[in-house]
């Protein structure tokens, strides 16, 4: 464990500095017996323990976790107050929005010149999905002079990149007031203000079915599955992605682009059904995986979609 961590840190720390990023994944279950992810956020580190299978002895799993903590602290020369430990399990409905703690310990991190508030203790997630870093950068580059829509927007980091990239307008939609308030702070941290940057609290699927606005660039990263009580119906990204695309197509301007990402392992795009509704899709997953996620090619999949005949 020590050897792997040292090797990863030596390689990734230099790369991260060159890339102007302060947050990156240092370790991602590289060794099967140590089933954790280790993420660096500036001077702090989050160790996420994936819930061990029931076949693994609880005492042995605990010992392995202590080994990881000890190795991480040694390699990175951390104090105990710089390390945060989390256990990942499948979340249901509102759980992903609920607070785990009340420390209120927010701090700013840099990503390609953008600044984002992160909180490593109070919520299940930190405010920044590290595996989408390159996708966010691409959206910034695609959005100059464009009207940009971000659905299931979380803390609005993609919208910030679009705004910094010179978007004519940004519309950021999420069901959680907590995350939208967080998004507003992210906008403020980057000097983005004005009526052209809208934050909207809504059930994204309902909003999408009712909106008649037009956008040039749309980013959508829906949950794999949701049965949240705040949503009218259940949602399954594999089952429902064509229905989703029908609505997105209606909002997409001529020569516009949809970036669609999701975390479902083995997701299969229905190209035939897409063609029937007048869209084409090109997979760009490999282009959106940065060096720190090269070991986990299943972390997400990502696609660019256009009106048929425009790609």
C-alpha cells in the first residue's frame, strides 16, 4: 500500500500542478484488498471506504482500513485534522441531500483557473465531482457566446466553467436548494453575477417537459436511478434516456450540442431510437478521463449529441 501511494503521489502531484488543479484522486482501489478511494483536496485528504462485501471478515476489513489511513498519513505527511474518512453505500431518495454533519467547513479550491467551494465533512459528496473535470473544461470551451443549460446541476461547477468561458447566459437547474445556494457561492467566487446567470430550483425532468426555451449547449448528468419522493416518477437512465433526449432535442437550437454523462456501468446508447427522433451521438468517454482516473475506466460514460445531419 505504501509503495503504490508513493508512486501515485509522485506522478500525480507534478501533473496536477502543471494542470492548475488542486483536487485529484490519488488512489482508487488499485489493490483489490484495499477497497478505498483516496482524494486530495488542496491540503486535505478524503478516504472513502467502499462498503466491504459480506464475505470479508469485519475485523479484517477494519484492519485494512487502518492500514490505508496509516499509509496515507505517512506518505502525505498529514496531521490527523487534515484527513476525513467516509463510508460509501447505496443512497436512497433524499439521503444524498441530507447533512451528515454540521461543521460548515467550506474552503476554496482551484480547477483550471476556476474556484470552487468544497465541504469534505457535512455531506455525502464534497461539492465537486473530480471525474468530470475535463468535461467541465470542455463545456467552458464550447460555451463562448452561447446560451448554456445545466440540468441536475449539483453545485453548478459546469455552469461556472461555461460562464468563465464567455457564455452569453447560463441556466442552472437542480432540485436541491442547498446545492443551488452552494452554486450561487461558486458563481460569486468567480466574479460571475447578473441576470444572465439563472439558478432554478425544480424537478429537472418536470422542468424539462414544460420548458420551451432554446439553448446552444446543454449539459445533463442525471442520476443512474432515482425514486426520490420529490420527483413525480422513478427514473432509470438506461430505460428512460431516449425519452430524456426527446425533450432535450426540443430545447436544442440548430447547430447546438448536448453533452450527456452518466455513471451507469455498462450503459448502452440506443442509436437506432436516437436516429428515429433525429439525433446522433458520439461517445467521448475516453477524452473525458484524466490521468488520475485512468485506472477506473468505468467511472462514467460521456456523449456528445447533435441534431442529425449537423455532426
